[in-house]
């Protein structure tokens, strides 16, 4: 059994709605596509009022941007056709402890 993380009322939760991305992709193939729906939902805790958006900035402890979540319904963000990516401004670490740092953070 997988342990679910505890989401506290004061925490900010970002949810990516895959069904919205799929609907936008399908709708784009029609003759007169409607504007794409925003697939990123931000809310406080599990029951806070949701804000839907196409772009979200994740703030660090210092209040400065630490990462950005970008959505492009055309799939031109990466050569693989990704429609949604998270861009880390300082780097990232895997579950096994491997780090990928931005070029500004790379040790010399």
C-alpha cells in the first residue's frame, strides 16, 4: 500500500488535470476549435477555492520564483511534443539523490 501525503489546510496544492489536456488536444482538431481550457489548478489545502491557469510560478521559501509550470496546447515546448513542463530555475533532484543543476549552479 502506498502512503498518501497529508495535505494540510494551509498548504498550496497544484494539480494538473490530464483530462483537460486531452479535451484541449481533441478540440484543437476540429474545424473551429474553442479556446483551450487551463489545465493547472492551484488551491489552498484540499478544499480551498481553486484557481485555474495555463501558467503557474512555484515560489521558494524566500518568495522568489523557484520553478514555473508552463502549458502550451500546441505541444511545442519540447521536441517530443510535450504540452506541459515544469521549468526549475535552480535545478532538480531525483528520488535517488541524483542532482541536475542549472548551468549557473554547476560546480566548477
